[in-house]
């Protein structure tokens, strides 16, 4: 549709606006006025202000409109694949043992280093296209499979190129503190000081970094090392987020909270003290049920405590070749319900409003006047259907910044 200013009409709109009383911020017999890429009015069609009467109306009848989806945690740029490790894990070898033996993240580092920018882009786009087909308008993309200056920069450039190659917004996170590369084995402090931090500064200077991430874990970096990295992020004026409490509880979430982190991610082993810390800092809990599923984890994140302390919960694919070879947010929403007992409403908030919060963005994620018109239109009658069906993609139309996309 070329017109910049128009009205969308439909039976049901799940605005996901938490200030509205109804579940899902639901409106029926609804209309959305879109002007120059932004939402200027939302409400019941019967209440449409007269000044909009002359605008063209696009009637989506009995369909459902939601905010477009946001995948707020991906490692979508990566070389090679780890099907052999999948087979090994099926025989009982653990993710941590594979990592200790030089596989895991390090095997993807080798494949990513030897790939060209174009090869990385081509393979990433296959996964991006799968997300786009499910109504995704915005993805976060991490580095962290380079672990040297050139390859970390290469990954971030590819991430930016995704945004130029497809109709999608991309935000980047620098994840140089993802693993210790083989050439620094046993010398993680040297890696951090000599490679990771200087690379962050250079990538930031090139405009390639929107946030700084790390992996705080016994098999990765200690809280003290992450603090050192976050101090640099703070000096550079960059927000932080953290892979924390995925396999053990090292107190990474509380540390991240002390830096007002945008999100802490995974958090299967988070305790109540950690939940209180992130509640106080306004940090989003990003749940990654597909990594939990793939690794056959049995420790469920502390969902009830997150609810009790009103911590916003986001959900993401964690799309990566090892712990989550998954490019479907619809499937991930189902997993969040079935594996973590989230309600379908919490799941939908997790890939819309709360996912935007996890990226520090206030211009998208809910359907509300003043926000970007990033919308998904579905061939379903009620929002719970999006979480309930497996293997069916009911997307009818994606709208990005007011444009059919
Ligand atoms: O989010 N936890 C650490 N990082 C990734 C795993 C990446 C990999 O296995 O390649 C994650 O699960
Ligand atoms: Fe991750």
C-alpha cells in the first residue's frame, strides 16, 4: 500500500498496552489510524473522531491485529552448524562438557572466523526470513563468535547489513565476552584486557554497537570480569545486558542490575535475592525456553518470583547453532507456555512490549498513539491461538513503520 495515511479496521486488536484494563489490552470492533508511519489513534471504530472520516479504510474484518513481534535475543549471525553436537548430546554428553572439550561456542567461532561477510549474511538471512514470515519487525543480533578484533567487527557489520537487506530493524549487542578463544585458553583476563575491551572500543567508534552483553558463567567469565567490561560500557555510554544464571548461580543478575542492565537472559538458576535486585533496577527478565528445551534443562526460571516482584518478562528465540537452533518465535511462545507455564498473554507481551523494553526501545512493541505503526495481522480470532498451534503460521500481513512489508 503506497498511502501513508489510512485506517485499519478489524474485529480484534490486542494492543498489549498495559494501561488498558482488558487482558491483552484487547479492543473489539476496533480501528487504528496510521499517519506517516506512526499510530495516531486507536479505539473502537464507533468512536473514531470525525476528522479521520475522509481517510481510506482497509478492513481486515474478523482478523486479529497485534504489535509486530520483536526477537530481543539472537545469535543469528554464525558460521557452520553444530548438528554433530546435537547427536552427541543425545547420547548423554552435556553442553558444558562439549564446551570444555573445545566444542560448543568455540566450534562456531572457528566456522565464523573462516566465513566471509557475504557467506555469513547469506546464512543469517535464511533464518531472518523465517522470522519475518512470522511477523517479526525487529531483531537483536549479537557478536560473540569472532572473539578477535576482525571477526567481531565482521559479525557486527553483517548484523547491520541484515537491516539493509531486508525490511527489518536490527539492533546489535557486542558479545566479545561470550567465551575464551583457544589462543587465550587459561588466560581469560588477558583476553578481556588485550582483545575484548579494545575491540569493544573500536566497534563502538565505528558505530556498530547498540549494547554490551556478556556470558557470566563458570565456563565463561566471572562476575569480576563482567564488571570490568561493564565499567567500559558505562564510560562509552552503552547500555548492558547479560547471559546470567543459565547453568549455575554466580550472582550475575544482581551484578547486571547494579549497572541498570536492560535485561538479564536465561536465568534458570536465579534466586529471590537476584529477582529483587532486577526488580529494583527495572531490568527485564528475558526467558529463552528454546535453549532450555534444546539442552534438556530441568531447572525452570523462577517465574512465580518474577511475577511476585513485577519483573517484566520477555521471550526470545536465542537463535544460535548450539543451544537453540530455532528461528520461530511462534514456537518459542508455545514453549514459554508449555515449559515455563507462562500465560498466552504473558507470552505475547514477551515478544512485543516487554521485548522492546529489553532493548531499551520505547517507540515500538505496543499499539498506542505516538508509537511506530509496526503491526502484525493474523488469520486468527483470539490471541491465545498464536501460542496454541504448533507448525501453523497464521500471519496475514506485516506492517512496518506504516508500510505493508
Ligand atoms: O545464549 N549461553 C551462551 N550463549 C548462547 C549459546 C551459544 C552457543 O551455544 O553457541 C546462548 O545459549
Ligand atoms: Fe544467547
